[in-house]
């Protein structure tokens, strides 16, 4: 039996950009059928699944390009990179959700995948029925699933709702059950995307512990996350993707450091998010501004940092809370605040729309070094962390002044409060 769990060779995935043309009329179909032979005479014959030379290259994008790697059985491997770098595309190909345009991907053994909230579950079936359904999809007999059923339910902590259709579950409940099923039905390869960020902090820790147990048990874990601290704690090796290509693969600490520094060097202080359509509160944009009001990812040690967060409330909600947390490079929390802590009147209902929240971290507080910013949002009992964490850097300029105020990397949590402005609703968000 081979000790290789995953082998990927020259993998490529091509997507067409723009709207797919819909169904045409009968006349158009007949015309196309008659003229097709003549069009082939005028155009060179395609030799692969790639677009022909006559196609406009601007209409296509390589989500992955010439990706190759091998993973041995046992252990956990992280995959990191900016949004759009191809992380989820690799996982979808390995999970057989989508096919590659070129190259091949081999997995030796059973695969358990947790890529998006909702994948793999039938919304009309109950939690109990979906456990057995997932087992059948993984090729397990009913008796095997029954043997682990109590373990799965206990881990998910949703016994009370086990016989409720999953379409009535919250996103957090969905993820709890989905992860419990994926981890406990003993796949040889466990694939987990950033979906765990939907769960609460305690459950995230529980899942990381379980993935560690899976890896130590001789099975392979592929873990995609923007939480570099979690990646370094769980994974011995990490793959760094950039624009669909592997730019580094090796020791997790070294790869994460490289990713952090490359991100800071290209940082303009502006970070845009995809919105997160499954959430009632959607982050749109984060801006970091210096004391002159300029966008930047690099700050003097003695100057203030303004965080301007733009987000959307999808429907009228009570208890909306936006949290900003500054961490060290491995994800340990140093300094944070919630707008609800400062403005308790925000607990009242807030109408749907686009909102802007600003807070200022004073100078002479953070030591020189690299820091990460994590955003969180909640309403009532629902709360989630929003990936990715984005970095900024404090330089040594101004560090010698009033240095007795400094906290930060290696110095423990900060006790100096931030200043904040009441969130305001805006008519539109400029690009």
C-alpha cells in the first residue's frame, strides 16, 4: 500500500468570466447546426479543453495553473493565500465537486469534505437522516454509521434538534453537525475549508483538537484558513498559493512568515471583502488610515491608527455588534473592542443598509512589529469571525518617544482604550 495520500500533477483549472449565454430560440439552434461545419473550416481545431486561439484571453481566468505536490499519509497540511488565489478550487477538485481543465489529482482512500455551509446535506431531511446519508455517500454501510452515531451527535451538541429538518438550522448548527459527520466517519483524507469560522470560538477549538487527533491517527488533513495561528498550531507543513500557483511549500511557521511579509509590502491599507452572502451582517471594506488621513499598511510607532469598517446589515436587527481585534502574527489577541461596549444604545433595532464604523488606536502603544486585524460581527446570540485577518506593520520610527506606554508582541493584552465614533448609515459605498 502506497504511503502517498494525495498526488497532484500539473493541475490547472480555467474559468470563463462573465455571464453564460442562456437558451436560444429554435431558429438560432437550427442556424448554428447548419453553419457549424463552415465555422470549423475557418477556425483552427482545438487540441485541448483550453479556449481556442480565436477566443479572447480576457474572457477566461486560470484559477489554478501548473500546481503539483504530494502529501504522505498522516499529518495535517495547511493551504493559505489571499482571496482568489485558488485555495477552494484545489479543494473542490480533490473533493470531486469540479473537474480540472488539465492535469490530474489522485486521492488514495475515502474523502470527507467540509467546504461550504450546506454542501453534502439535503435541506429537507433531518439531522439524523443526513448523518446516514453522508455515510452512504462516503461508501459506509449503515451498521458502520450506526456504530459512530452517538459519537457524532455528542460532538455536534445538537441532540435537541436531531429530528428537525436541517433547513431550519442556523449556520452554526449546520457546521457543527457537518464537521462532526466529516470527522467521525473516518475518511482517509479530511478536507476542511474556512467554513469553521462560522462557529463560535469554543467549537472552533474543539474542531482543531479533533483535526489534530485525526492527523495523529494516521489520516491526512487538508486545512484552508486565514487564521495563521490555527494553521501553525495544527499543520506541520503549509502550501502558499498566489494567483493560482504554488509560491512556497514547507514548514508552516516559515511559510506563514513569508505570506505575512509579502502581504504587508503590497498593502495599501484597503481591504475589500466578498460580503459573505450567508450572513445577516456583511463586511464590505476595511480601511487603515494614518494620522494624516492617508491609506497605508505601515505606521510609525508614535502615530495613531484609524480603522474604518464599512458593512451591510441585510435586514432590520437588534443587538448588532461590530468587533475589531488586534492580534500578534500567530493569532493571539492583544487589543480589541466592540462598538456595542461603548455605545450600549446600539442594542436597539438598526435598519437595513450600509453602515460605517470608525475607531482610533492611539500612538505610543504598540511595539514595532507585525500585527493582524480580525473582524467579528454579531446580532443577539449569533456571532462569527470574518476571514481573512489582514496585516499592518508598526515601524521603529518614533519608538524611542514615551516608550513606557508600549505593549504588543510578547507584552500581553493591552489595557489602553481605543476611541470610537457612533456608527452611521450611508447612502452608497464608493469603489
